[in-house]
C-alpha cells in the first residue's frame, strides 16, 4: 500500500495556503516544531485534521511538550491517537 506523506516546519504550519496545496494530496502530515505556544498548535492540529482529512503528526522538539497525533476518523473517541504535554519532555 502506497501512502503520501508531507513534512513541514512550524512556520509553514501556520500558513493556510499550505493547506490548500496539500488538501486531497496527502494521507499524513508531519509537522516539526520547536515552540512554546502549545495551546495554539494543539488547535492547529485539530483544525488541520478536519481540513485535510488526513492524519496530522506534530512533533515539538522543545522542552514544553505539545506533541500530538490526530486521525480523521468518524468517531470522536478514535481521533486522538497520541498526546504528550508537560515540561522538559524529550528535551536535551
């Protein structure tokens, strides 16, 4: 089975024109991030998952946590695959 994957950084993730380019072309979007604004990026993951109807994987490399994986399932309890929040998680 072939899948289409796109990878962008956190600055591109805030650009709504990128969503237009990716819509209907990817099954998963990986976002590499290094930011402190965890709440805003949590909301962006949720909205992008609905907008692209694809998996969205946010990996926050900062010490603030905020990594998440969302899936485009019909049942709300299945959409949240993974969440990790907190201080100094995976930070070097």
